């Protein structure tokens, strides 16, 4: 399989200002595979070291930070003769060894000839627990599950992918039905690498669901293993409450629906933990169309989504027949899956900061809004081909917005001040409007 982040890693390798790289992401999104694949295809050799339950490495990385001894120890541990000019050093699960994390500062300052990539599933959480972090001495790369485009590539649908990436609207419209079928399949399977790989090999959706359930169980086990015991129940409550909150007409997250009488301050640490783990996206509200949007976000009003649409299907026990053979899911679940899909594509395919807009009276709401270039682009999400978009019309009238997007199952078409983008093209939105 192929991950597009490989291209960013190639740029990192070629950079004259390269620093040690830290890959962040939730468990099981493919960080280890990505690092090894990059080492295999872009270096003569790579030295892989895993810090999970590794006492030898705990002893090697002591407070002296003797880099010559550390390199010698990494050679012994990996069995690879590390040479700066042709070897990639991979430090996996680095959050398990705070001194190894701190050592990246010294590699950056005193031995930057070495190419070092590290990764950690719970790195955000580890950083908050008093770890001495090498601020300004590392670069970051965030890895998420497979996007829809990566999913098509994994299924060897390269010709379909080509017309999508070229924004060839005529060809896209011709193959609309086929793209819809793949989109529904992606809704069910999602982008977790193990799920995608299992489907490619076996074409068994029941097996995919078993893997999804196992992944969800492993995340819940992480809550108990890594989080402070006093907040574990609240983490579970928040995590398990997200699907029902997304099913509401008004998807603003309400703590009182998690537990009667609950207050934000009781759940702030639990929510921060889920976000830091990469399991949850928090999308804050704005009530204006001014720039930059980030300066006007309301941190007290937000929506929560999880990292992967397939996992959301599994949490909701949505069966394959309902999803693939009929359209009931798009009405019964009130478009929640579609919003989840769009948000994930925006996060996986773009560099955009994403918010949602609602009026002060709460009578109008736009699902998402993002700043693209020098314009704020509202994005109204429709689950099928019912194209009524009253809130979007309200937004256009209020702000005289020139470029406005409705994404749906309908074909691409441009109307006055309104562009309909098929759901399977939404990952291209940044490329579409960056120059407009």
C-alpha cells in the first residue's frame, strides 16, 4: 500500500535545514509501517529501535546524553551499522522513554548529520506529563487514517483516482455511480490501515467489522493503561457519547447529555486527553465571516468527531447491508456519517483549520467553514441529493459571500455564488479555490 505522507518525508530528507522528525497520530494509523517503508525505499538501510518495554534503551539514554555512546548502542540494538550519509534511524514509541525524546534536542544541535525519525501513539499525552520536550528542535508530521483517495489507490482504482485528482468534472460525472459505490464502501471500511488491508486481501466486510471492534476495544484499554485513573470514567463517557451527539439535529456538543448535570470543567482534562491521543477532532464555532477565522473561534461551543468514519460505523453497529444496499442510513442517521466523512477528508487531504458557523440566534448553521487562501469558504454538507441549503443561503445573504460550497451526492456544477462539489471530490477543495 502507499501513503501520501511519503512525499512529505522525501522533502524532509532533502531539506538543508532538516531537524529530527516526530510523527504524531493515534494508535494503529500506520506510523511504524510508514517509517519503515520510507527507510526501505529512500535509504540504503534503516536502524529500527522500539522503546516499548525496552530496559536496555532506558539505560542507554541517561542524563549524560553522550551521542557517540548512544549511536554505538543503537547500532548494537538494531544490528545495523549506522552511517549518517545513508542510514535512517527510526525511534518508535519514543514516548515510553522521555530521555530519548529529550535527546532529539542534542542530535539537532550537535549531530544533525544523522537522519532521525521518531513516532509515538500517545505522544501528546506524554508531553503533558512533565516530559522535557525539545521545543524548536524537532519537526512534526501528523498521520491520520487513509483518506478516500488513498483508499481508491489501495484498491488499485488508479484511473478513477486520476480523474478525481485532475478535477476532470466531465469524467467524474460520467462515473458518478461507480464513485458513489466506492464512497459507501469507504464509509463502512474507513481508513484504518488494518481494515483496508484486510478488505483488499479477503473482501470480507464481517472480518473488517471484527477488526474495527478490536481497535475500539484497544483504545478503551489505553484509557485505563495510560490515563490518570480518576479521569478514566469521564474519558469513556465522552468517547462513547460522541455518536449520539452527532445524531442530533444540532450537533453542538452538550456535556449535560453525557451525564445529567455535567459541567464542562469536569470533562476538560478528559477531552484534552482524547484530542492529544489523536482519537477526537474538536471543531469550534465561529459566528462571523471575518479573517482570520481562528481569531474568532468560540472554545465553549464545539462539535466532536472521531478519527475515522469506519470506526464511527462500528461504534453505531451500522451493518453493511443497510449502508451498501440502501439509502436509509443517510436519512436515519441525519447525515452524521456524511459530516464525519467530510471532516476527515478535510483533515486528511488539506492543511486547513476547520470550524463551523452558526448565527447568534442559533437558527442557522453551516456544517464547516475554512479559510482557503484569502477567502473564508462555507461548506454545507448534504448526505444525498436533496439540495435544500437554507442556512447557506442565509450566510450568503448576510455576508455577500462570493464562493460557497455545497457538497452532496449530486454531480459537480456551478451556480451563482454556489458550487456543488460531489462528496468524493471534497478532498480537492483546497486545490480548487486556493487561486480563486
